[in-house]
């Protein structure tokens, strides 16, 4: 258990490399900040203010040139609670109806992923409804970076820690639907790099793309690249012998026994967390988790007089081996918060670091939160800021869920 010195926003990469770079994917020497994103509430507020929803419906799937993209780039801030879904939902009110509707559909997809993960837990890493479609006839490297489209995905992941959704679908389809690799391995590799990487959204996105959630795999081919990023095909060394020239050949997956709670939740209150603050004592500190680092965090807002404590979970980091830029992003968020609140940063096992302290915390809809909170003295448990509070109905498909 180690209390770390306060991080500085400008020196976040060096701070991460010094204190727990050995727990990152590439080691201390490989720790860099994202070339596109800076963590923190100030950066999140600026990104939301700069985003215009106009044109989103037509341009959201564009990959290159960047000037033609419609993607918001807000997902890293949403992932870590620097922007809540209700706030972002409200921010686009008044925009063109088609664009607002399509953008809000994407926010609902994020909410759906959280509902599903909160209910099924780690079962999200096995096929929800069908075995994935598996590629046939592919030989050699499943991820040939001689292909300009795949090289660009690699560059974006390692330098920026982010991809537009279209590129994520290309990656998942190439890895599993075309090359026949285990989807869990590909999903975990992407998760390690993405600033917005979450088991909920990333896991569900892969399942949808490879047909494990819907039975309809997405077939990555040259046609999509020429439509969404034509400059990649023009400069590709393999443009005259493209290995994805035609639709992939794949074997459709068979049905699986769905997770028991997929269609009905016997305890939606457990899934959703409290609807109102649950107070059992007087807290002495606010415990922030990586799910909710923003100034609008309910526990943080409700206890402005209390110090804040955040624990980099050493056992978890050792297992996940995240890219350094992911931890830099979190560190930047803490450093930014430290300009307004007293913040303690620790490295260790949260259940040991926080033992004996009366805590205020916001419920987090992830399995690990309940496990850790169950070992701690939570004197004030605050509600998660749901866009739609979970109910007991089916989450077997997005369409059924959103209509309900």
C-alpha cells in the first residue's frame, strides 16, 4: 500500500512511468500520453462545448480524412464519468432532428451496454446468443499490417488510444469473421489500448460485430474502406492484390444457451444500485472509482468538504496490463481535480488501502465495485446517474430494450 505524491497535469506520463510503469503493457519506457486526448474535467467540458451534432447522422461512420468525420470523440470522457450520459443527451437538444436522433441512439447503446454488463457480469465475455461466425480459408498473419487500413488502426490505437466506431468494426470482423481468431483475444487487445475501453461497451461491440449477439456478422471488405477511408486504399502496398477484396467466407455460429438472466432480472435493484442516497453514517472521505471521475460524480458533489481518495488497483493493473496512455489519461483527470479538491492517490489493493475509513462513494454498475465495496465501510452510497434506470425486463437485444 503506497500513497503517491500528487500528480501534475503536465508531467503525467513521467509520473505514471515512475510509480507504476512496470504494470503497463509496454513498461515504463513505453508510457506516453495520447496524441489526441487529455484527461480531466476541463478537457471534457471543452470537448463537449466544441462538439456540434449537425451532420452527425451522415458523417458518423467516416474514418478519413479526419476533417470529414462526424464522430463526437466524447467517448473517453463518457467512459470515465467526466461527462455523464444525461448531460451529453441534454447538450444536443435543439440540433437537427435526424442528427440528434442518431446521436442519442448511440448514447442509448452505451446505456444498454451498461445495463447488460451490470446484470450478466463477467458472462459478457462468452457468446450471449450464438457462437461467433468463424472465418474460412484465411492463412498467414491474422493481422497483416501491410494492409494500410489495419496499419492505420494500429497507429490510432497506440498513439491516440481511440478509434471511430467503423474502424472498431473493421478490426473485430477481420480478427474473427475473416481470420478465424478467438474474439476474446482480439477484444482484450483492443481494450488494453482504448481510452474508452470498457468491458461493457467494447465486449458488446465485438459480440455484435462478429454475430455472437445477433447472428448477423459484419463482413469487413475493401468496399467499406474505399467508402469510408479512400486514401488508405490509394496508398496501400497491397492495393493490387488486396486480401479483403471480396466478402469474407465464414461459417455461421450455432446457437448457445443464453445467460439465465438475459431475459429477466430477478433483482433489478441490485443491478441498478440505490435510487436515492443510502446513508448509514458520517463519511470522512469520498472514494472515487475509474467509472466516475467527474465533478458531477454524485458522491463528490454531495460532500464538497471532504477529501477525495483514488486507488490505482495494483492487482487489477497487473492482470489487465493496460497501455500507458490509459493510465496517463486517468492521472490527468486526477491532477485536474486536484486543482479544486484535496486528492489522495494510492497504489495497492483498494480493500486494504481504504480499510477502516468511512467512505462516501457513487455506485458503479460493474461487478468489481460490489466486491470491493462489500469489504469496506461505505457510510454514504450515492446513485449512479443512469440515463434510463434498469428494470427487470429483457436485455437480450438492443431493439427490444430500447423500445421498452
